[in-house]
C-alpha cells in the first residue's frame, strides 16, 4: 500500500511540474507578444510566478497562476506587468504603464482583491 501511495504522489508531483512548465511557457509567449503589440520592451526575457491558487471554474477545481514581469519604454526605465493564467488560458494581462494601465482580458474584481 505504501508503494502505491508513493507512486501516486510521485505522479502528482511530476504532473504539477509539467503543468507549471507549460503554463510558464504559454505566459511567456503571451507577454512577449503583448509587449510587442504595445511598443514596449519586455525585460529580462522572463516572468516570475508570484502566487498559485486552487480555484473553482465551471464546476471544476483548477490552478490559477499569477505571474509578474518587467518592461521598459525607452530602455532606461523599468515598469511592472502582471499576467494571470488558468487552465491553458491567459485570463488577464496588464502593463502598469506610467501613462495609464494597459489591460488585456477581464477578470472579476473579487479575484484580484482576494489574491492580488
């Protein structure tokens, strides 16, 4: 019985790692594209997972991941960006631009208030 439990936990851990890698790669592609569309430079070629939560969506329990990244307007400044991914979909992308926030997607305010 202990062996079966160990195998199940190991498989769950491997799934979690692969799912996180897939989520990160998807979010990187969207962030690169979104920055290019808005004529800003995506910095450090990376994103950082800040939070991960279990959430209920369409009656199913899913993982919602919050990512942060940085961008620049003229290569001398740094501004923050935020991306939220859930189940292979980018729900929300935001560039905290000094002239005003640039938003793609929509997310309920209670989600940002609870987790942001």
